[in-house]
C-alpha cells in the first residue's frame, strides 16, 4: 500500500525539540550519578533483527491515520526533504539536534527494527541498543500509546519509501552531548506506562483524553516549560510561552479568560479541523499542527478531543474589565491606526467578518496576559493553514515594515483594551524584542 501523506509545503514543522533538549541536559548535570551508567547497562536491549510487520491494508491504513494524529511527518521530514527521512535541524543554545530517518531503509532508517523494538522505543523512550532518546521526541506522551496502535504505526512506516539518507549527528557541545545525563530528566519527568481509561467517564471522553495526552502530545506546547525543561502537573494545559519559537500557546482549560470556557465543542472542532472558527483562527505553530495532522482526523476523534478539553478545570478565573488603563495618547494613536489599517477587515468595533476575518472584541488570544501573539501577527501577518474544509484561507498582511515600535505597540494596546477587552497595554520595547523572533 502506498502512503498518501503529503510532504510539508509552505509550513515549516513546529518543534519543541530545542526547548526540551536544553532543559533536560541542564537538569541532568544537576542530578546525574554513576548509577546511570549501570542502569543503562541493565536496560540495554541491543539491536534487533528485522521482523515482518503486519502490513495488511487495513492495518497500514490505520497506522497512517495514527501517524498523522501523532504528527510524525512534522519533525521527521526536513523542508524540501524526503518524507520521514529526517534531517530537520532543531537549534538550541547548546548546539543542534537533527531528527532521525524513520523510513524502512536497513542502513540508516528502521528497516532492521522489529515490531517489538519499535514498541519498546515508544513505551520506554530508548533505542534498541538501550541508548536514551532526547525528549525532543515526546517520549513522556508516546509512552501512553497502546501496543496495538504502536504496531499499526510501525506497519505503516514499513510501507513508506526507503530513503538511503544518513542521519546527521547532533552537534551538541560537551557535556550536553552525553546521553547518560538524560537519566536525571527522566527521574523527574518521565513516567512509563500505557494510558489508563477512567471508568467513571464516557468512551468519547476517554478517547479524547488518549489522543490529547498521548499521540497528540498537546502538553508539549500548552503547558509552561520550566528552566529544567519539564512541566508541573499542576500547570498542565494552562498555557505558556514556547521558548525559542516565541509564540504563546494558550490555555486549553475551561478558564473563561484565556482558555476554552466560553467555547462550544463545535467552536473547538471547527478551529482544530478547519483552522478557523467563529472564535478565531490558528497561526504559528498551531497552524502547522492543523495542516499536517488535525485536518485529517475523523469528526468523531476531533469531537472527542473537544469533549475532553471542555472537561479540564478552570485554573485562572474570569477578569471583569481592563487590567490597566492605557495612556490616552497611546490609545488615541492606536485607534487611528486601527481605523486606517485594520477596520476594513476586522470591523469598526472589532466584530470581524466571519468566517474569514476573526473578531477581535472578546477574543481571548487578544486579551490574555501574554501579548506575544497579537504583536507577532501585527508585525509579521500570517495565514491560517489551507485545509480540506478551508482550502483557500484569507490571510493578514504584515505591518512590521510600515509601523515603528511605538505605532505597533499603540495599535496592539488599542485592540487589547477597546470594546470591553481586558488585556494589558503593550510597550514599544515588547514590540522591538519580538522583531527578532524567528518567522517559522
């Protein structure tokens, strides 16, 4: 069976690799002990010889679907590269990580891996030779994947075209290139084990939880990453800045201020599957997730995700008005710029023009404490992804070349505090800092 996945187009893969690698390595320096070497020796499984996967068409088709759900293509396909041949560069302050080749090439890919070896990698976060995988791969989430689903993904990968492309070695500086140091990170942040359904919840809820917590690895972006490259269970899904990429992943909880508390399940389904909804549109890294993964998922699975997300508890609470009164001169300047450049699409009162131009009044992505996303959209513009349900998305032009830092700060301040919005004012310094942010 020939795979039908299409390679990345104009969108570059979103990756938390650099962030997690940095944190895990830094942590490992603090907690590594000689016992780590012994532990590795005790768990080394050794390279395994090739074993035939169950490549019946129905299994392969299911594996392709699950590989999409896990967004494997995003990290394992470099821009303009061959599908699943790896080579995607993931920059970090400590050097560069490169994603591996996972085609069935026997020399450079997983052609000699057995079904058992692949499952053990998913469950334990270790290669067949026992070496630890950097948590750039969402090992803390993929450990929850069932054996049946792991086998199906492996069956699909065995059918893709083998690519004889060597894996590029990571170029991490010493001591960050010592994999044994990762035992420290794993001690704090890795809990091996399959997802366990909650018997008090519905089948639909449990399906959504499995996809969100496992293959979807949503916590990788939507949970604040601490200085050690890990996250606190208390802050799961509460949102946070994605380091290096400098986008803010909003809360997925029922928080009515910056989360999904005011959203219907239909709003969530539309945003994830089409890339647009009456509540907003996806940009930045989330646009890539929708483009490569979510648009291809079934209505039932996307709805299950929505059901699960709507059950996540509110951890913030609703604000009732502007967080701070903006300077009247700044507000007036922003209002003038908005009328000249923004109102034609977003409406004089921020009401938007659905479905193509989202409303700005009452828009959580505009109001939430972090102003990173609205600043970046004003500076750099952007398009939602082209999807099956929205193949010709309307975009926003960049204004970074037209507006200086003071003007950009003024218009973002205006939209964050006008029409009853309760965002904080923005400073020219904040704008200037984000001019340096990477565009991908």
